């Protein structure tokens, strides 16, 4: 069987007189960008901001609010949390649920210290309210509560 001679150069390479080999990651010189020129001339503009930066700046932006007749400057995020708390106090179940979730996530240590000083009756009220919200929202919870059947 005749043996094949090894090809001295791969098929995709072009000989340019030994000056430059064309191949993988080596495009022909005439197709390359000139020195000092970018291939993305309309790319990211100087001073443009990422979405995370924009959101942070917006949340930390200051606004003036009146509390108890006094004007105070607070961040927009603080205003949102205050408004959420006010709605929860007025009986908005969704706001109450969100506030309780925030408290659980960010204030667990403080909550444990605070609940240590609560009476049994106060703890029962909190527990009952949490069960009520779980039933109302249809959320599975740690209590495995079934809705009461009042059809009797």
C-alpha cells in the first residue's frame, strides 16, 4: 500500500513569503483592523452606567418628607419602607406579609431579643396572625394548617 506524504503546511494556511502565517486566530493582514482602530467604534460610551449603579443611585437618592410637622431628608428606599410599614399598620395584608418577611430576613437577632420580652399572650397573637396570613395567601407553612370546614 502506498504511503501518503505528510503535507508540509495545513490546507487553511497561506504562505505570504514567510512573513505571516494565516490560520486559526491569525486572519489575513488585509482584513485586520488598522493599528489604533477599534472593532467596536460605537461601543460603550465613557461615563455610561451599569443597571446596578443606576438602581443603587435611585434607591439612595434623597427626598424631603414631612413627619410630625417636621421636614426631614431621607433616602427613597427609606421612604418606601416607611410607606410599606404605614400600610401594614392600616391593615393591608400584603404589606404586613412583606414587612414580616423583611423583619425575618434582616432582623432575626433583634427579633429574638425582642420576642424574649413578649408575654405568652403576645406571642400567641403573633403566631395566630402568621397562621392567618399563611391561610389567606395559600402559602404552605410550618404548621401544615388545613382550612376549617364551617359547613356544619
